[in-house]
C-alpha cells in the first residue's frame, strides 16, 4: 500500500519505518499502519526534522483475496480506492 511519510527509514535521523497490519472481515479490510520513528542517542527524536511528505510503501499480507471487499481507512472508517 502507498502512503506519505518520511524520506528516510528509521535507521536515519528524522526517518520513519512503516509496518502494516490487516484486520479482515467478510465485508471489509482495515489496514493499520504503525510508525516507527528514528530514536537517536538519549532516546529522543532529533529536533528540526522537516515535515515534508515523501511517497513510501508498506506491505500487508491478507489471509484471503479481497474478492470485492472494501478497504477502509481506519481513522474515519471511509473506503479508500484500490487498484
């Protein structure tokens, strides 16, 4: 799945990694994305990180094919386009 996030991975200052998990029912699939941020020395996120979005991806494996089920955005519960 595509999303907008940090340019670099969590192994770099100001970076983030994205881990996706699917919650499935007979009618819909909701994808939850957890953000794992870079934590520097002293367990702090560096100050001054730019909040500029970059295209990123996260992979999720479904227990069964979509077969017409809706894919829902978790916070609003709204359907999202699929391709």
